[in-house]
């Protein structure tokens, strides 16, 4: 397991530089290729073969500004990626931002996005965009919170790994192995409750540590009884342990909507002040 290809969302939002710096740092530390993708914010049904318009037409007058915004976002991405010295390329995609990223993520090992910001209303902004990408992408998604700058070196040195025995938790753990290997400390958090009893926690500890150990990850286990908002409990534990990355599985309670994640996932995405790696 290794990170060879990282996809990062590029746009003109005020949060884009921090997101791109984090992705570039990861690419640098893991020797990965970095792709910056900027979406025009229009349905791909309008331009199924990419964006090409004859100059000085009515259609060009309508859509050229969107394409120019995407080009400017990619220029900013290229400046950051070049400064970090990582191999990179760009994609200008004639699509909505959520669908475009979900489709392009099939060709990456990791997707890097920013936490939603309701105060920003860009043309390609989609409400709860990380939720949509997480639920519709086969790859893990790293969500960078607002107001957090990427460190100069050493991304994710102290990691909290949430474990509840679910398929989603197993997917998140497997996806995070390249990051866990480089971490100085890894703590697997088991919150006992209706899904995972205290007996389940005790029964699964050896298997959990055995899996991580075979992937050259040394970890400790912290078991706590819990009732209430699991997402809040995980964030409180992250603060207590002073970690700089939370890894967790997530799932949607409403399969019909596909835009609303379950309670714990939604709490983490809305309130986290550290990067969170989520897998579905």
C-alpha cells in the first residue's frame, strides 16, 4: 500500500491554498504524483467532449468566464506544486465540481478537499460537497479544515484511528496505512456502545493490532464506554491526545439523498479543526 497519485480540488476560494499546500506536502513526503483539478461548474452533459467554444459567440460570452476562473485556479495550483517541487499535472474539467471530482477520483489513491464553508458562494460551490464526493468516490477523501495551514514538514505525525468494527472503518484503516506508517504515534480508538460492546472491543484488539503490525504500523488501543454523539466524542479525544489527523469510516443514513452523511460523520465534517481522512 502506497500513495502514488493524489488528486486535489483547485478553485479560487480563500481555502484553496491551504488545501493545495497540504496535498503538495503529502505528495512530496510520499513521492506521489499530484493532480490539480478545476471544474467549470456546469453539467458535463453540456460539454461532453470538453470545453471548446468559437471566439466571440454568445456561448463563449457565457462560458468563457467560467473557464477562465478554472484556468486561474490551476495557475495558483501550479505555483504551489512547483514551489514544493512535486511532479504534477492539471485538469480543467467541464463538469459540476462534485460529480467531476467523484469521477476523476477513480484514477487517484487519495482525494484532498476543503471543509465546506457556507460563507462562500462561488459559482462551482456545492452544499456539502465533501459528503457527496465521499459517498460517490471509491477512494478515501482527506478533508482539510478551515484556518489550518499545512506544516512545513511532517504531515499527520499523531493519528487517531476510529474503530467500530464496521466495513467502513476497515476501509478507512486500510486506506490510511501509508499515512500510519509515517506517523510517530497511532492510537486506535474503540468507543463501546450499541454497535461495539466492551466484549467486542476486547475480542477485536489482537486482530486489529495484528493487521496494523503486519503493515509496519505500531499502534496503541484506547477503549472507552460511550453514549451520545460519536463524532463529538472522537473530536474531544483528538483534542485530548493532541493528534493532527483523524481517520474514520463514514456512511450515509439516507441512501436516497446521498448528500447527507450519518451523525458522527456529519459532526466531524462540520466541526473538525484537524484534517480528517474518511472512507465509505
